[in-house]
C-alpha cells in the first residue's frame, strides 16, 4: 500500500480539509501531520488551539491511519522520516512564503521519485467565511492580549517592530521573508511614544494625550492580529496609571512598558544631554504595584523600564532597581542604553540572569544595533524591540520626494522611486 502524507495548519476542520483527506485516501494509507505551535506562528496562523487539541481534532476524522506532529515548517525532516509516496496539498499556494514550501516539498520528493499531488482548493462561501473567522478571531481582545505571553513560551526571542498607523500595522502583520531554510515574520508590535508623537508632529514629552495614543492603538488593531506592546512613557500619576492599565487590557493590548522617570520626560536617546530625573525606587514600585492590583486579566503585563544606564547611574543601580521592580510585581523588565557598544546591556543581562532565570528581559537595540537577536537570546533577552525604524525609513523617503517635486516642478523625476499607482490602489483589500 502506498503511503500518503498531508500536513494541516489549521484550528478548524471544514469541507475543504475533508476533501483533501478523501482525495488522499484514494492514493493509499494516509498520515496527517499537525504543524507544531512554534511553526504555526511563523506561518501567520497563530493557533487558538494547542498542538494536542489539534492532534485530537484531526484524529477524529474517519479514515486516517496516523496523526503525527510536524516539528518544522520545511518538509526535510518529515519526508526523511516517513518517505511518503505522495504528498497531498491544496493548490492554494498564494500566501507569502507558501511558494518556498512548495519548492521545498518538490525538491525533497525528487530524491526518491515521490510525487506532490495538488488538489484544487475547495472555494465556497462557507469555507471562505470560516477561514476568515479563524484569522479574525485572533484580533479579538481576549485572544490578542494573551498572545504575547504564549509566544514568549514558544520562541527563543520575540521580535517586535514599531507601528504608528493602520498602514505600518499592516506591514508588521504581513511582512514575511522566506527562503529554502526558513520563513520568518515579526511576532509583535511596539507603539512607540517617540514615533506616535513624531507622526503627529509633536515632541516626545508625554504631550500627546492618552486619548490620542489610544486612537493610534485602535487604528492598528482594526487591521492586525499580532500582540501589541504599548510604550506608556512614565505611566503618569499613579492615580491615572491605573485607569490606563484597565483601558489597555480591555482593548486587548498585551503589555505596557513604563519607565522610571519623573517630571518632564524627554526621549532616552538624549541621555544626559537634557535634564531628566529618575523616579525613586519606592515611588516607582508603588506605581507598578498599583497597576498590578488594578489589572483584571491574568495575561496583561506591566513591564518596568530602567533608565539607570541612560542616566549614567551605573550598573549596580540598574540591577538594584530591576530586582526591586520585579519584587513589586513587574511582569518583566526593560533595560535601556544609548551606547553603540552592546557591552553594558549584555553585562546587565548576564548579572540579572545569574540571580533570576525567569523574569522576561526586554531590550531596544536602537543605538547598539550591531547585535543580533540570536546573541541577545543567548544572554537571556526575551523581547527585542525595533523601536523607531519604520518611521525613520519613511521620513527621508517622503522628504526626498517633496524636494524632487519642488525642484522639478513636476513629479516625473521621482516616479521611478515610488510605488506604482496600480500597486497603491490595490494595496488594501476590501472585505
Ligand atoms: C520609544 O520608542 O518611544 C522609546 C524607546 O521609548 S527610545 O526612543 O529609545 O527611548
Ligand atoms: Mg518612548
């Protein structure tokens, strides 16, 4: 009897999946792979069911001989292991990255004359609706909020990218890089105070009020499903901070990061070039504790950001504060530096990890940007935030365009550097 393999990356079983199984059964005995949680993430199909639940769901389908877990998104290992005569797959290779998977399957099967059988994807309204529901579910507050913690358990390090609008949210949501070995995408989004303010033409001094900041979150949430980490500046007065926590968790934001400064806050990357005052450990701990007391959900995170290295108060001060904030209830700590050399950040991480192996560490490598995510993960960092690159990319491109039009009194000269009109009018899908 011939062996047939098909892999499911789904939380729900609909007519389309059953059709694939029926077609597979005609070819031989059917083994179904369930793509592991950590790989589903890379595929922009964040699971709302666990791997075990998905195995159980598929095992209940009639006529399957075996259900296994596929641990890698690429097929090299699974094909080596079970050597199927046929791999059956729907012919819907349209999602970004899918073409690479298809090539990977074909090149592995070629080694022993195995065959890829592509089944026309079942298109009907009900299936389309259920596929859409599966994705849309992830944008609901309950699912989105808890997703950051879940992803943290699945990946060695989380990559978050700055977003400040619906459009940048879409870039964070949809950008995928794929080659023969891997598929990768961002895991979370960062709503930066610097970029949110700059986008509104305002300085980063807690001038843009919370209502306006929430509006940005809302714009991003409307068109994305990935978890959001919110830059909460100093958190403001403790009496106000508790309301911010409630609002954010209700909206489905996963985490707020607040920094231990008081008085007029300026951007950390100014360092000691401007007057900035660090909050006392006692007051900041009280703010963290008040936030944690107020929070209603289990999965919302309050992350305490330490400004000691920015303000040149030394490593010992940074570490003292980290442990105090953790003891006050912080769900994670962020350590910041504006040095080009990552040395002080790594030293901090190593010293903190000598004592505490669990509390999540967040870093923002804007200045120390030569370090890789892998190196950061080796030093115990859990979340790496690319905090301002989207806006810094956009501004020079827009300014250059404005200058060109002004210089030439027409738009012809800059046109080659712009997105085509066809692309811009078709960029946003209608529902
Ligand atoms: C932000 O993005 O607003 C931050 C990070 O707070 S930094 O600009 O480096 O202070
Ligand atoms: Mg900020």
